[in-house]
C-alpha cells in the first residue's frame, strides 16, 4: 500500500488519499475559489458485517486494505476530463468519499455513467485481489452529491448523508433515479407554491390563503409527501422547509394588503434565522407588507419536545408582529398541548374532525367544544378539509369562523377567490341566521367620532414613537395619504413590536408604513352603530380593540373606540327595548305608529298588512303559555324570513301584541311577502298540529291589506281602523286567507 502511494506521488497526481477532514476542506476551498464545480462520490462495501461474521476480523481487515488499493486504482482508470480527482477520503469503517471537480457543471447523465464505471472498476479490482475460497464476490454501493460551497463545513457532512442515502439504491433502480431527481430539485430549487383560500364562513370572503408546496409537474415529487420524505431521509429537511418558506413569502408581492398568507412552519425549524434576523423584513419592505400579513402554522409532523424553549421563540415572533396558528388540532394530544402552551391566534381543526361531521354527533360535540374554548381565549377557529355542502352547513351552525377545503376553493397558482357555489351558500345561511328584529337604530357611527393624531406614510417609526411618548392619553395614530386613511398604529402594538430582539435596529429609522396595520376597519360616517359593532367584533384577536377609522366621502374625519361604540350600542338597545315587544324583540305599538306616520308624510304609496293568527287561543289554552309563546316567536321568525327571502329592503315588521303583527312597506314588496306566507305557513307549524291526540283545530293566519295611496289617509288611526275592518272580513274565511281593503267582499282561501 505504501509503495502504491509513493508511485502516485511520483506521477504528481493532484489529489491526496487521507482521513484528515481539514486537509480535504482546504483542497475543496481551493477548487471552489477557482469557480470549479465540486462533486462528492460516496462508496461503501455491501454487507461487510456479514463477511466479518463468517470469516472473522482478520479477513475483514484484509478486505478493507484491498478496498483502499482498489478504489485508488479504479479512480486512476476512470477519472479523465472533463473531471479531475481532488481527494479520496476514508471516512469511517468501509465508507469512502471521492471528491472530483470540473470546470463546468456536469449533468446527471454524466455522473450516473461515472458512478456505473467506478463501481464496476472498484468491484473488478477488489475481487481480483481477494482469493478467499467460499467468499462470494464483494460489491459496493455508490451515490453522489454536489458541493456548492455555501457553508462548506456543514455541506461536507450533509452531502455525505445525501450521497449515502442515494447509495442504498441500485444504480439502475427507480429509487436511484428518484434520488437523482430529488437532488436536482433541491439544487435548482425547482418547486413552486399553490394557494388555497381560507374563507370567512360569515361573508364568503377569503381571510387569506395557505401556501402549499408542489414539485415539478409530471414528476414523482409533484405531491409534497415524497418531497418531504426524501428530504427527511437525506438530512435536507431544514433546507427544503426554508426553501418552501422563501418561495411562499415571495408571493406577498402579489397579495392584497388586507389579506393573510398562511405558511407552514415545522416545530424543529422554528428559529429559522431567515424569519427572525431580518432577511424576511427586507422582502416585506420591498413588497410594502408587514408581519401582520403572515400567519405561521405550527405543523404536527414532529412533536414539540421542549415547550419552554419553544414558547420563548414564539414570543419573539409575536413581538415582531407575526400571527400564529396551530395546525391539525384534534388529531392528537400534542396539538392540544401546543394550544395550551402558545395561545395561538388561529386553531385549525384537522380534516379528520370535519369529514362527515354533518352525520356524526360526536364530531359535532368536539367541534362545538373547540368553538366555545376559542371564544373564551379570543382566538379563531378554521375548519380544514371541507368537501361537501352539508359539512359547510354544519360548521356554520356550530359557529366555526373560517373554513378551508375543496368545496370552498382548490389550491391554485393564483390567489383564487371562493367558489361561487360556496359564496352563495354562505350568504344564504348568514341571512337565515340574522335576528328577527328588522328595524335598525337611527344612530350613526359619525355621531360619536373623536379626534386622534394623524401622520403620513413617510413618517419614521422613531417619530411615531416620540409622538406617543409625549401624548400619553393618545392610544392610536392614523396614517393618511392626503386625506385618505391608509393604516393604523396602536400604542400597545407598537410597543410590542419594538420590544422584540433586533426590532429597534430593524424598524426605528424606517417609515411607519413598514409596521402599520394596513387593513384597519374603515367605515362611512353614515353606517349604523350596530353594524359597525358587528364588524368590529369579527376582527382577529390581535386587532379586536383597535379603534375604528371613520370617513366621509372616503376622507378621514375621526376614530371611534370599541368602548365608546359598545356604550352607545348598549344605550341604543335599551331605547329600542323600551318600545319593543319583550317576547319577539320586534317594534311595539309606539314605533309602529311612528313608522306609519313617517310613511304618510312622505306622500308615497305603501301598504299596511295586518296579520292575525287563527285558533291561537285554543292552542295556548290546551298546551300552555310556553307553547303559545313558541307559536308567536315562530310566526315572527316566519315573517322575518319572508322579508329576507323576497329581498324586501323597505319593509318594516312590528308586533302589536298577542298574536297580531303588522307589516309596512312598498306595495310590491308586501305582495311578495304575502305570497311566501300563503305558501309556507303550514310548514312552520307542523309539529304543533301533531301534538296530542284527538281532534284539534288547524292553526292558520288571516292577512288584511290596506293600500295607502297619497291623500287617502291622514293619520295612523285612520289606517288602523280600515285594517281592523279588512281583518274582520279575512277572519270570516276558513283557513289561511288574504283580503285587501279595495275588495272586502273577495278573499283568497289557502
């Protein structure tokens, strides 16, 4: 062996044979410094442990000694331009690393052929020297990996791991080809992202999109499962995860400033320096986005082992303004533990909980528990894997905030909206859930605005901080572009961001646009307080107590705090309750009279519909007041539904008292409502008809209409007198009936 090495030195070969890692590293650095492409070839002897078990340690040592010689001789025979041999390193036991370089990048086809030639040459030379009887021919594994030199110390280890994984497969096998493909994907970053909408189950509008990784189309790695599986096998998980996150964040430049991008984050790579040490913030500055646009999903591929350290890192993310979601909740104990430890902004329910939830009461009970828990801790629930209309309906009924799944929208390359079918269904269900009180308070949000300090988008974070320090009673600053609001800074949110590590150096001298909330709640001054309060409470927990910006003709006029909004709403509701029916919550006699007076003063034609239940007293006396109350509430709900289903915008519903109701509105709208009641009345009261035994009267309703043409009536009392006469005529007709004042002698039996 020594004489062979001496002969190599005499030939002035440029490579060395060594087991010294630092010596090899210096040689590689010299090659990379010349911009040459370096490749590692990894070899090991197949089943050497069996040889040792059969023939003993002495024979095994002899095999290894011959392997040293055979590998060097094979390299001399095989290595020729365009590649040159740099070094042969004996790693450990029967593992070897052969480093080669080339002026230009070499193809997979070339490297595959080189591996085939080197393997054949090594095995031929090795078996020619081994003459032990009864020993089968010795074979070797071989694999390869590129060495880019980005972080050479780490890469010398990771490339060996990758090449050794490749070496486990036969050179002609599909697995070896797949490993080649995976290596190429990693080196060329040949992956892309698709986006699946996460949809509000109240409005149908996407809250944001989840970024999902895909490999090259048509390859075995298009699906993420084989990608991450090969990455795990070859020690490139962090590299792949980091690549996926970078690809995802690049999509921010295409996104609306108010939307969110959900990005998966493996628990093991939680402290990715790309995310925590400034690299990502340069991109967000370029795209005019901020950390509030990003939600990191803590995935369940690997359990969190040290929650104390994990929680510390999560707090760093929060200080920088990122939002956090726990993925796959309900799939295992670890996700529940993660929820308890890190207080996420969003909880994503695993699709296993959602599948067939419409027919599974146990799953419904579990999801209902999650919803109640989320309401208490101020976070939002996202149901994953919604694939049917029935699943969607059930989740909406249970109060789930957001949904994701094929029925709402499939993953696509572009930021695709919710499907039309899903939007229509969500809006239909939302309409049905609306309360039966139809008259709105006249209170406008513009009546309670207050002033705050405003700055331009170019104002530095440093100056905003100084403004808040000097004005201790101010908790919000509005960012304007001219007179139009573009963003919002809340005191507690600014302090939270600046309290993070590196935050001052990252943000202090940047414009406030980099950290402002660029999608605050902005409402017109004419908007009703109750609607504004509802919009305010639907915001994510991080912004739940932000002020609401109020505009007039899209120009800023002031802000409203959540506290003042709720105080005014409570006052308005007390006022409404004082003149409303306590059983149905509908306007009572005083407000009904005001409504008719207002319509008469406008000198526009309208219709008053008097609605009176027939046989109500019999049901109330027979089954008790609880049944009677339920019939009255059901009637109010039916009338309210009729108004919504027919699309009536100008109709008013009031409750005179007992079983009498009043509808006031345009003639065409009232006619549509009457048609709905005549057709569907019986379906609302089927169970009351089926109660008890023996004969019972049929519950029905009498409808009496009064057309109020301009000048026909002067006071509400005159209208009421005519309505009473028409109602009397309607009640003479058996069953559900409808009579108009212009034809008292005619009726329409149902």
